[in-house]
């Protein structure tokens, strides 16, 4: 559709120019990416053949773990996110299908938000005061019709060494409580106790057994969504220093809620995403890895490469 | 929502009973699955630890191939399928975001069909006269609110040995023409010439360079969608006999169009899916594998596990 | 999009031909519309200038009644229907809007089914064994991409003499109970007692106060959706004989549920729609008309003329 | 869904408080509505029984005009707005329908934006630097899950005296050109020449024959959407002074584009909506009224009362 476009673009120009000017004045240090001004994939640059090959070497048993929980219209979601799936049989109500071989088929429609259930936050998701990874201001890439930069179509996937840290085991509890913040010290202690070292390019997943609130013996989805244990500020800074590729957890928001500092909101998201180009994975079902005591594995995520998408429902595969 | 339900269920009973009765009379041989009457994952049962371990052993270089093409509202789709992505910033138009740390974020909504672009056909997709894998009749599982059986939520993912057969090379052309049917003989000859053996549990991908019609030097999306080269009937029967886990191709429909027999439609889909429980992968971008001459690799697909979904936009990862 | 189309059309031909042949064998008497074989608007043909002028003459007080209840994601709906509205501010998160005059705006997206809340059933909605108004079989007009005939885009609107029959008053109850069927005798008796005559071209609305279950003192949405009082079979036949233009009610389905004859479902829909071309209006809030004792009025419905749509959320206006 | 809510509300508080404080400092004169601080329907308050009764008196011939053009996925829309309709037959592919009477039915899903084609802009649509009718700031009512104030669910409908001014006739052209601004003088001159007086509470519609670009002999949808003739700033001020209830036109945006003052955007929207509480109607097909020379009529709009909706696709009815 070429209609309307010229008009709209010219009207936006003044606003964008003004916004960009304002932004440049205030550009923080992190606005400059270590992978260059044009980079759109951040820490995914760490996915080198050497690291991939080493990660593949972690496959010793051939056991496959499906980290994406099943997601449906009843999955707790950050408001006002919702979704629905509708199944139908286009043009097949009265007949036996297409052709002499009677080909019938079901199709489906999805209506809803992509940030529900097991999900990846692309680098266009989290920002600081409308500034995003690489110092991009909102006006520069976040069009209503889809991200023009940082969309998940740019990311080929994430393959590497997965590390699972069992925080329930670290704290000596069945399920970590809401508000428990994983600090740099916690992470280091857990890694040491669980015999695993964190390295540049890793995908680090935290297990808290928080998903027992959804499908355990005493489900409490209200509690599941009201708060959560998770990554703290010093923990996020530590993981950025190590140079991991992605951080995931078995909670809806990956980081601790309520925040450690009253009045702050999702500060770890900001440290990881805009400030360091690190991917975030939420609602990762790490419980079977924890039950098996698997702390190192080949991690493979191939998210759908939807043009301009911010988030995506995913199902990463762990293989050990 | 509990309203309406009792009413509707009772009204449906007669229809379902009648349908089931009719279906049982006519149950074809294939209605009985080799994996048992309750099986919902078909050939994914072949994903054994032993095979996964062997497939991981194929990783020699650590090179990652992203098989899912980028998909957007302009991707050619089987009518009337369409999709859109909309990006926005919930509740952030006038403010600096959430909390004292000014957390801002982009979110996105997807509206459309799941069978667009790179996609997996779950076992609930293709049928013969309204009968599906395991002899399930439409009334037994294809609810408008989502498949109650055979949904892609049931499939943990597909991991195994990937095999790429380069049919352009087999036919000695830059791009295979529409209407070219891959017969059993073609497949055997291509495999032998390309030094690769097909085995039970494999994921077999055919390369035709058909996607050059989308992004090549002379794009012709109309031709892309009007027909295609692909799997023929004897080829499908051969792959079912070998016992592969999935069959994919770099075309929108995987199998040859127009069909080999006039008046038939998507017969290979029927041989693979309802009759043998084999998964189908469409619009797989195999060109880089072909360019590199990679015929064996570790194949990892983790599709989003959306409850009751028939198809899903995917991005399988090949690693060699 | 011209791609795919030729293919699909040719494949459908056999199916359609077969279906049409089968249908013609069995064409019932009602398949021939009194308004001709090509007619797409049925009883809306009765909307003559003379009748409209007379209806306008019923406006004596200038009081406006909004018959469409407020509808939202929490409105009870026939499964699996659902809807959502999302509001956002395209491209305005970081700026002051468009132009030097700072034009900001909210926009909204609707995802869901059109048959929720106050709704009109177009003549493409209800059928008998896949045959619809004018003897059209499903294959002939009900494309997945929208109805090619009988869509609500064809209907200019409905304007005429509205008649409200207060069935709660007729039965001498505060709210009519589920299962109560309005027979021909009931309708004639209510009309006579309430001093109003039914005429050709009327829009007849039945008041039962059933909506008190949604917003009354003791709301019970479960009961609201589980059954309902409403039009019975003899009542539907009587209204068809009178030659009304539309029949509405303050219930989700207009007709009595459970049906008068065990095992039947929505038989009155069939009498009115396919067999007589009469429109159906559901979830009409007639309570204020009843409270005011208004039995005759100018009725004006201008439904959105969405191309190929079957149903539409509406808000008819009554003026007395 | 009660999960997540407490968290989110508390995080939003600081942002809202800050925003509100900033807004109050700068509250312009117009922020105070003449209908009181709590008013949500603006000029619809002018819909008095007396005016409605007088408007009904304008019906002399009983001719019905359907002002809403047919709208579909091919209707030009302000980017990135789009829509689709999908028709299907829930749970009916293999059977004869519900019950012994074989009840079959079509249903439909709508995915898309409500601001397409013939539409009403509710009072929550247009603002000045994120401030809306009654001085409401964005944070106070424009939730992503739907407007909490000013939604179209609050508006019962619009009934009154419709006035059509034929601007093509006024300028003596077949179709008014883009960029032509209707000034106060134009409006007064056109009204006088066409023998009609503008009064408080009127719904004023401007005819330019601009829709000939969509369905005329030489359709040019690109030109249709690239610009338009329409209401100018002095014209908007004049109509606000007269105190009309709504202003409509046969163009996609009602007001002149490009704007009279370079760099301004949709200034007339601001004068009418936030500053005066007047409704805007777009893509109104006024051509038949113009062809018939009908300048006064009964106008009836019953828009669907969707909870929290900003805009709505409509089909107002004119009766003369």
C-alpha cells in the first residue's frame, strides 16, 4: 500500500528530529555497542563455530529436554496480554475435500500477544527511558507496523553451551520464594557447588521450581504472576561481565519481583538488554534438567523469524 | 467460561456419534497406528537417545544454519492465509516508563494464520476425507477452540539426523521446475550420488532452489505460489518405507504441484501424515546447506508448544 | 495476491460440482426465495419508503433507546467465540505527536468473533444441512475469505416499524424462565393485550428481562448462557406468515433453549433465516422500552457493512 | 485475571503522578468541558428529545440512505491499519450440523483495526500533546486493555438533524481537489446557497465526491489516500461555535490534507474533539444525498458499543 505513506512520513520527520536531538544530548555510555553502531544482534555475535562445536561435545546421553512449557489461553500473562487459537477447515464443510484423493485439512489462526508463556525477549524489547540497544531511540526503529531494527527476524537463532544453575538447591528449598534476588555471590556460589563454570557465550538458565505453582500439587497461578524470585542487580551485572549470550529462568519475568530497590522496575532487564545486548528467556521449564542434575548441555533455540517482531513464543531444546 | 458448554456438548453428541459410526464402518488399514491407538506424536517416537547422540556426532565444524526463512505480511501464503505484526508500547505514551529506572518496553501482537512461511504441519493437519492420523475422525479432535488431540503442544520437538538431498544438483539445473516430481528412483539416485544414506528416524530435506523466486535476482512470487517442484507419490511411499521422522523442502507445499495424477491434490501429504505419522516441514531454506555441500547434520526443531495448534511458524536449526 | 489462486480454484471445482449436484437433487421447497433466485437481502426487501415514512410517524416524544448492550471481553458468548480490544498510540511513545500542533491519538485493534453480544445474524448465518437462504449450498458462497453472497455488506440497514412484545408481562413474571417457548398463541395474545398489531415488514422484539442475569441484583452469567426463554417453532412460523422483517430478543440466541422437541437445535433460526429470509437480532436490551410501556416505535439499524461478514455487533436505535 | 495486577498498578503510580502533575501545570482553557468535569459524551449531550422529534419530522419521503461504504481488506486505510474477515463453520466439517433438524451455521472472525473505512472517532481518539477531551491526560484513561473513560461504549448513539453541504456544488466542480480547505466563509456560503441553516446539535456532512476515486470511472486509491479536501481551521472553529454534534465527510480524514499551515497535522480534529467534544465521522458516502439534493434529514447512528473502544466501523442511516 503506497497510499497515505508520503503524508505520514513527512509529518513524523519533525517529531523524530526533535526526539533524536534530545536523545543525542543525553546519550549514556552504554549507547555505544561493543559490536559496532550498526549491530543488531548483540551477544549473539558470540555464537562462534568453535563454541558451537564445543557445546555439541556436551551431548553424551542423547537425552532431549523441551524447555518451552505448553502455552494456551489460560497461561498467566503480563496484562493485558492474551492469546487465542482457533482451528478450522477452510471450505470443507459440505464436501469430502480437495481432489479425487479427498484431501481434507485443519488450519489455525492465532490472535494475541507474542510475549506469553515461554518467550524470548529480542533486543528491541527492553529500554531505558525509550532508548534501546545500541542507543537507538524509540522513534528510530519501533514502528507500529514492526521493528525496523532489532527485530527477531535478524536473529538466526541461539546455539551454544547451556548452563543450568539450580537455585532451589542453592537455597536448600523445594521452591525459591518470591522476592529472593540472585546476587553475584549467589550465582558464583551456586556454580561452584554445582560443579559448573560460567563462560563467555553461555546461555545461563536459573531453576527455582516456580512453575510448580502452575502445575504442581497445589497450583496457585495468582501467586505465580504476582511476584517471583529471580536475577538481582548484582547478578545481572556479573553475568554481563562474564559475557553470557542469554539469561533465562523458570519464571514469567526472569528477574526478581518485587525489585531489590523499592520503586525500581525490571532493572536487570535494562542491564542485560539495552546496556549489554544479552537475550532474555522467560518461562523456561528447567525442572527436568534440575531433577536429572544436568548443569551443562547443548542449547539450541530456533525462534520463528517473524519480520519486525519484538518477542516470540519459543521452545528451546537442551540436549545432553 | 462454563456457560453455554453443557448445551453445546449435548447437541454435538448425536452428530459425533453418527460421524464416528460412519467412520468405523469405513476404517482403512492405515487408521491403526504402528505406535498404538492412543499415540499422538507418530514418527517422533523414533527420536531415541541413541539416534540423537549419533546425530550430535555429525557436528564437526560448529557451523549453524537457520532453516527458517524470514516471514512477514508480504510472504506468499496459501489463500486465504495472511498475518500481521503490530508493535506498541503499552501505557507508555506520555511517561518515561515504569519505576525510577524508567523501564520502557515494546510489545507485539500477531494476528493471522500459523501456516505461513517456514512451518511445521502437525499430525492434525492433513487427512483423508476428514480422517486423520490414528484413524481419528474430524469430530473426535478438531474443535474450533483447538485440537484436543494431535496438537503441536504434544510434540516435544524434533531432534535427529538431518539429511539434505540437493535435487537441483540431481537434475543438473539451477532451479528445479514446477511439476517436477521426486520419485523413489530420484531420491535413491540423488542420495547415492551425494554420498548419503537415508535411515529410519531421519529428517529429510529437499533442496530445489525454488526460493530464488522470492529473493533471487529475478523474483517472481506469483510463480513461486502458483505451483512447485516436490515430492511425488512414489517418493512419499519410499520415505514412509524407510521410516523417516520428517520430510521438508524449500517450497511452500513440500510436494509436487500440479500433482502427478490429474485431479489429485496433496496426495503425498496424505501418505506421510495420516497414513504414516510423518511430519512435514515447508519453506525450509536449504540453499546454504546445498552451497556448502552439507548432506548430513544435526537437526534441531523446537516449535512453540501452543495448545491445540495445528501448524506453527518455525526456524529449525541445522548444525554441522 | 494472485498467487496460489488458480491452483486452488481448479481443485475446488470437482468438490463444488459434486456438492451442487447432490444439493439440487434434494432442493426443498423453501430453496426458492419469494424475492427471486438472485436475491441477497430477503425480508429487507420489505423496507419500502411508505413503511419507513409510517414508522417515522411513530416518533412522538423524541426519546432515543439504545438497544445494543455494552459488549466486552467479559460478555458471555457462544463457545468458542471471544473478543478483545487493544488500545495504543502508534509511533507516539517518545514524542509530542504529529506536527507543530502536537496531534496525538489513540487507535484500537479488535481481535475476535463478530457474533458476540448485541448482534445481527445475516442471511448467511443459519442453514439446514449446509443449505442457506435461496437454496445456496455452503460451497457456493461461504468462502473462508468471506461470504461471496449474503454478506452483511449487501444489507443497507434495517429501518421500519419496531414492535416490542413484553413476554414477562404476558406471563406475569419478573423474568421469563428458560425453556419457555413463545408460541403463535402467546404472541397473538401478548400483542392483543399490549394493544399492538403485528404487520408485514415489522421488526419484532421480545422482552423477557433475561438480561437481569447479567446486570441485575443477582447476576448469574452461567444461567444466562446455559439456556434461555424465547421464540418457539409455532411462533416462528407465525411471524414468517405475518411477514416480519426481523425478529429480536433480549437473550443470546433469540429462540427457546432447550428446544421444544428433544434433540432439535435452533429450529426457529432455520424457519426464519434460510426458509423465509428474516433477520435475527440477539441480545437486544429491550428493558427500557418495556419499562416505558413502548410497544411501537421507529426502529433504525445501520450495521457496519463489512465485506463478506456473516454477523455483526450492532446497536439498533429505537425512537418513539 | 487477578495475577500481575497489583504489581503493575503500583509501578504505574509514580509515572501517572508525575504525568498528572506536569499536565496540571499546563492545563489549557479547553481542558474544562462545558458539560462538566465528569462528562464523557461531549456534544452528544445536545441530543435532546425536542431535537430528535424535530429531526424525525424531516422524514417526508421515507427514503433510506446508507452512509457507510462497504469496507474490506482492500479499503485504503491510514497505515499501518489493516483488517481481515474469516468465515468458518465451527465443528461442522464432517457432519450435518446440530440436532435432528441439522442446524448448520457460518461464523466469522475479525482481526484488525477499528479505524478503517466508514468510522466514528470517539472522544478518546484525538488529543493535543497527549491531552484529550475534558483535560484527561493519556495516563488517566488510555489503558492498553481499553479506554477506561471516553470509550464508545459510553455513547448511546447519535440521533438528530443531519445536514449535507455539497462542496462540489459549492466550488462548481465534479470532485473537490485535495488541499481545498472548507473555511467558515465557504461553509456559510454553501449553506445559504443550498437553502439550509446550521443549528446547534446538528450532524453536518460535507460532500466532495472524493469517493469517486475509489469506485468511479477512473479509480485512483493512491490519490484517495495521499491527501484530501476537507474542513479547514476556520471552518472547524465556526462549526464549534454553532455547536454541532458531529462533523462528517466523504474522505478518509474529514479535514483538509495537506494542512493549510505547513507543518500542522490534523488541527481541525483537535478543535472539534478535545477542545469542543464534537464527534468526527469519516468515509461517509454522501453522494446519493447530493444527487438527490437532500440537505436536511433524520440522521441515526447506532455504533456498536464495544467496551473501551476508541473508534468503530459504522453505517449511519439518513432518512428523508
